């Protein structure tokens, strides 16, 4: 973990790593209350630091956070999100960032590229198909 993380940051990151689903700041707060975190602002500050270090990502469409699945931080991932079970898979495609930079053009400094693909995962598609077959 990066040099300036706190005990609170570690608790927040542990909560995210222990979750199968993205968590809102309030979900995280419920999971970390025993670590001394008592207010949403403490969670938001930790999330801000962890995101700056590349340890967590915000899923804009869900207003939730996940732990980074990559060992190398500082990348710009996209996310595939199942509307049924809420699972999130992280991916990275350098071409997406390149497209964003080309689309922005000269004289525009790209700060972030966010790609969120919503749909249905293979497990949920099988469940839906089995229901239809009955």
C-alpha cells in the first residue's frame, strides 16, 4: 500500500476487497465502524486517497466503489457490470484511452476516461434461460 495511507484507509480497502459487489460509502461505513470510522466524511476521505493511489475505482453509474483488481496501479480501467447480480469485472483497453484523447483534441487535458458497460453476465443469462425453459 502507498506511503501515505492511514489505518482508516486500510480498513476501507479491506472492506472493499472482502466484498463481492461494489459498495457505496454508506455500505463501507457499516462494515468498518469497529475500526474507529464513525462518519461518512471519513470514508469519503479514505476513498479519495485510495483512488488517488490507484487502489480503488469509482463506478459512476452505481455511485459505488471497488478495489482495483490489478497489481499495477495508475491504469484506466473500464467495467462490465451485470444488471442482475451486480457483479463487476474490471478490464483495460489502451485503445479506449487513445480514442478519448483523440476525441478531446488538442488543447484539452483528459483527466479521466470512464467506460462502464451494463448488461447481463453469463451466469445470470444461464439462470434466465433455465427459467424460460420451464
